[in-house]
């Protein structure tokens, strides 16, 4: 089991990359780190791999990971390969420095190359090969020796969409295989499809913070904060709102402006949230959020469509004000109010969910 306790990384010039992060990854579990650029994914993997220092503890079976370097295999974002050397040299090197005899090195290297379809490239220098083959080289290292922990950093980055899909189709079954053998697998990605395809849980990262760690259904249905909600729905909509208690009925007032203009406000019943909101937020400004597929089909607040994009079996309609509405059909005008039961409420200051 991997266990991170209060892991914090701060550079001497003051920039904090990770902040007091706690996480556990069990044996045979696959966790995807999902986040944008500079969200802290790479730094977190480097901490676990013990290639960068940190405050806090990074443990494997209650012992510091630094004491068990052979239990970890890392596929870095830059692949950490010798670009002026051949594919064969790069596969042989980690075995050579561990004192494996030449015959066994050759056998393992050839077997790993065959597994990733790079046998024809063994005598080629990495710098002369297409990027996708260099990435296959990085993954081939997973077959060179046994390990307890596998860390992979954004393996499809830099590839074309077609190449990324092709490579992930090769990598995903390998991660499942390694997890079945008992390895703890953590991989970083910016791609929602990759994050959800094989992971048991997703760790949503933003600005060095772990926003939520849960399975995809839990994050989708009960996001801990706006950032987690947006991680699984790029077009997740949220806006300033106000909670009110009118004649014993809890209501969410949308269209709240500063200063408020009652003519543009819309009250929606939130009685189903009575007793399910943390603390007393009546009369206070909050954020109301809902998924792009949870807009009402009809309602008082409507906008003209600027354009519509076909997205698999639905349309993504962008309104003139920039709201994205997911719809089963292409429309010239859409409602921008939500289905009442689908609204979630967030703290206006920290953007955390207020739901019990």
C-alpha cells in the first residue's frame, strides 16, 4: 500500500506546488491523477518516486519509499531515456546497473520489446524514432522486472489524437494486468476518457491540491467542490446565487447580480435540500452548479444559440452569453435554468460543496 501523509512541496523562492496532501493507494488498485497543466500531478509522482524531496511522508507498507527504490518503476513525462542511444541500450541499462547477467538482460529486453511491438527498433537510436515508439519504449520497461508500484506520467502527451487513442488502447490493458498481479498503479492524465477508462478511483488535482479522491460515479453525482465537478464535465455550469426561505419553502435565487436586479432573478424551489445543507446559508450568496446535461428543456430564462457542436449522441449548444447546454437535439434557443433536483450548492468563498 502507498500512503501519503501531509505531503507538501514548496520551492525556496516560495511557490507551493503541493499542499498538505493525504492519499492511500491499495495493492492492486489503479488511481488516475486528473488535472490540467501545473495542477501538481507530475510533482506528486516525483515525490512518490523519491526523485524530489518534500515535507510529510511517502510510504510503502509503512516504510519510506526511498528505502525501496527497486519496488517502483516510473515512466516519466519526458520518458527519461538516453536519446542518443538505441532502444536496446535503454532497455538493458536499468538491468545492467542492477547487476543482471548479459544473457538474462538480452532475454528480458527482447521479451519486453516484443510485448510493445518495438523489436524492429532495438538497434535504432531513440532520437531517430517517432515519438509514439519512444513512448512504447518507456512502457516496455514495465516488463523488465517485478515491482510493487507503477507510476506513469501523461503517457499520451504530445501525440496526435489518433496516436494517443492507439497508444492508450495498448497501455490500458497493461495497467489492468499489473494491478491484477498486485501492483499499485498511479497514472497522470489531462484526458477525461483516459482517467475513467481503467481507474478504480480518480484523484482530481488543481493548483497542487487534491480536490477529491473517489470513484467516477461518486465524483459525478456528489462532487466535493466545483473543481471536481468540472473535472468530469468540462462544461459544468455554475453561477452566483442566493438561498432564501420564503413562507417556509427553501428557494434558490438565480440571476443574482451586484447590485441585484430583481427583474433578472429567477427563484427555483430547493425544498428537497431542506436539512441537507451544511450550516446556515439562508440569505447568503452561494454558487449554484449543475451539469451541462441538467438544463431544463423549457423555462422562463432563455437564450439564443450562437452555434451547436455535435458530440457523440448529443449536441453542445453555446449560447450568446457563453453558456454551454447539452441537448438531445439541435436548437436555436435554449433554456438556461436547471432541473431543480439537479442543482448543487457551493460555498461562495472556497467553492466547496455544502451538501451533507
